[in-house]
C-alpha cells in the first residue's frame, strides 16, 4: 500500500507526538488507514466528541518501512 503524505503524517503523529498514543479525529484518510488495518478505533471520551484512534502493529510496520523509504 502506498501512503500519501497526510496518511504518513497521521501515523507519525500518533506514534511520536499524540498523548498516550491516541489520535483524535476522523477523516477520509483516517478511514483508509483503518480499512487497511493500520489504525483502529479506540472509542470516544466523554469530554471530546471526536473519535480516538491508535496504531496497530501493522501501522507501526508501515511507518517504519516508510521512514526507511520502502513503503508500498
């Protein structure tokens, strides 16, 4: 799977900067990542309307491969 820049940014942010490893917010790019098994829903919090997502092992592998320049 070839990831676009926005999808890579979501994976990178979730892995390295998101509080607790949870990305807040849905988008068409997020749904592509979920459908590919790179991210999964982590549910909602009472204090935020948006859904949270987290990386899967497959998502971590895709990010690692992209950082090595071998993502497909």
